[in-house]
């Protein structure tokens, strides 16, 4: 028996629903998004991070980003300590200051983040309102 390709395609679609603290509404035809990952090192400790942040700044000046997606590796080497926001400030806010990047960053935890306290990273939104991470399911 040969399956209809349309039927197979319709069963292969998977929809993820993520509940966040805020909804963003976009009334434009396009959305310029910056996707970053493994930012979990303080910029003064990483020449690579300094160069990446500088490249993002230059692109943002030329064609402003409206949203950031931050994929995994938010705090190295062992994730966040419980209720410790100072490192997250050094890692995120000082590299991506609100004065230069006034848009939200949707953030996903990675393996290193689960070694620490992910709840602290979720609560970091209370300190830095641009940093969004989905609640645990």
C-alpha cells in the first residue's frame, strides 16, 4: 500500500507551543532577527565573543534587529547558581546593553544551563526585562 504524500506530510508536522511572559506583535512585512548562542562567557574573557558582539553591533546599525534569539549556553562553565544574577548581568547586559539593543531576546537553556539552576535564568527576566526564557513544562 502506497501512502498519499499529502497525508504523510500532514502527519509529519509538529507544533510546539511555548508560553512566555510577553507576546510580541509585529505589524511589518519582515522581522530582522539576530540569532546567537553559547554567549555564557563574560566578554572580557573571550576575544571571540567580543568580535561577534561587535559584528552584531555593526549589522544592527546598518539594518536594526527587532528580536534576538539566544540558543543555549547562557552561563559557563556550570550554569547559574541559585538566585545569582551578577554573572548573567556580566554575560548578557554588558554585552548587549539596552541602549544599543532595545529589543527582546527569546532564550533557550542548554545542557550547561541544566547543570545549574535554570529557575534562576527564568527569573532573570525580573532583573533584565529583555531576557525571556520559557517556563519549565
